[in-house]
C-alpha cells in the first residue's frame, strides 16, 4: 500500500500540481473515497482538505501547521 507524507510547509506545497489538488478537493468535499494506489500526492492533499471543508473529518496536525505558515505570510 502506498503512503504519502502530509504537506507541512509552503515550499513543499508549491511543488504540488494545482489541477490535481483541485480534483482531489472536489472529491473530498463530496465525501468520495480515495484509493491511495490510484492517486498522486497532489490529489491526496486536496482530497484531505476537501474532507475537512466538507465536514467529514477534523484538521490534523499537518494541516494545522501548513495553515499557520500561510497565515503568517505578510499580506
């Protein structure tokens, strides 16, 4: 089984594919399941965030760390 490392910093996030993040997010927000062996890390990242925004799960520590880094950026 394939496992992905959660995205925890902005530089890592910038290496992901935006289109795949969006596709994963749209599936996650609707509660669709995710088969890790069939998706990319970018998709998986979006799917996890979609699950949170869809109310299917709570943010985990990795998501909170990434959110804090984005929040700390100057506006």
